[in-house]
C-alpha cells in the first residue's frame, strides 16, 4: 500500500502519461523511469519518518526497563558490600549515585548491615551521605536494634549521635534496650538509658527489659535497670514476674536483689504458680530458703491444687522438701 500522499503522486503520474502521443518512445521510457525512481525515494522518506527515534533524552521502554533493573542490582550490591565490609566498593557505588537507603528483600538497608556486622567505617560513610538512621526492616527492627543485639557499643553511640530513636519498637514489641538487656551488654544498657530509653516498655509477650535480664541471669543489668526505675512487679502475658523467672532459673543473687527492691514474693502467674512453687519444682533449696525468709506463703496452691511441697516431692528433691516441711508446708490435699 502507498501512503496517501504517494498515491496522489501516482495518480498525477498516470494522468501526465495519458497525453504523450507526440513524444517519441525512448524519451517516454526515460521519463517513466525518472518518475518511478522519484516515487521510490518518496516512499522511503515517508517510511523512515514513521519510525524515527524519540527526541534526545527520552529513553525507549526497553531502555527504561534495563536502566531500572541495573539500578536495582546496584542497590542490592551496596547492601551486600556494606554487609561484607567492602569499603572501596561502598564508596564507588555511592559516587555512582546509588540510593544509600535502598534495601534488600527483607527490608534491610546498608546501614543496618554495617551496624549488625560492626563495620564502623562503612557506617560512618553511609551516615555522611545522609542514610536514614531510623528506617525499619520487614520485622520492624532498626540499625540501633541490630547494633544493640550484637553488642557493638561504639556503633550504638554513633547512631544515637546521629538521631537514632532509642524507643522504636519492632513488630514483636522489642526495643534496643531489651536486646541489650537480654544479651548482657551492660555498657550498651547504660548508654541507651542515658539517652532516654524507656525502661518499662513491654514486648508482645509482656516482657520488659528487667524480666529479660532476670530471666537470663544478668545481675549487673538487673541492678542498673532497677536504679533507673524499672517496675519490679511488672507481669508478662502469662502473669510471670522477674522474680518468678529468676527463681525458676536458679539465680539466687538476682532473687535477693529483686526482693530488696520490693518484688511481691507471693505474686501468682496465670496458672496460680508462685516463685516458691517454681523454685521447689526445680529443687533450688537456697532460693526456697530466701523466699521463705522474705515472707513467701508456703502453702499457696496453683490451679491444679498443688503446693510447693507437692512439686518438691514429685520431682525427688528431698532436701528442698525438708526445708519446706520445717516451715509448715503441706501437701495440696491437706490444705484446707
């Protein structure tokens, strides 16, 4: 098919050759050849104009797709380089304009990986290039949480100096303070508290930093948290307190510290168990004595009507059972 303009020229050509009776044959043939040549050139010109490239600076869809894919690869490369401590590669990628806040499929940024791995130099480079210090990954965790969990004190301080929010909570309610307290990082606990960490925030299980520290046996951290007004009688979703966890896990010194700071010795969890029942169940005779010396009710029963003495006997702890009997303990079936 001819384009419409070319078709019009063909019609004119046909008409012009209809009155050529006075022209000799060779001349007529030459004219026809010239016209055909002109028609071919015109057709090529029109065809090229319909497929001309877009104006300069406007990429084709293919070019745009490739560019976006390449940019994403470079972003992932920056995250990986930060994780692996590749300083020169990190600098190179930033010079090329890669987004410093780009993240991987888990929502983890370059700053998070540098903080987690303890790559201080890389973290400083990222912060100098305005990396967002408070971005949260898919689990709601921040760079500060990662550094606190790993025990990187210097990095924690740098992040705080650069505006890290000390009280952001992850999807499970965990905070940077909880991470440090649970894992026994005393210096980080102090640093976070000095920078406004809320000592009584609870995670999705109702656990506080004090509960986690007592559960894991971190005596010095327990003291520091109490000095900073941690609620000694806070209960988790199961009704358990710091004292119960310390008693259950055999941390005698922490039990004493909690009692000295007002822990309720007869508090019950959802099942009715007390600190004394837990200590007896585990056979921790010294903790049983300490609890009794601090007013523990020796004959409290749980919801199954079992007392501390029942548990000591059933678990075979004869010495614990003897101490309980010396303090008036009874079997659940004998309690009125």
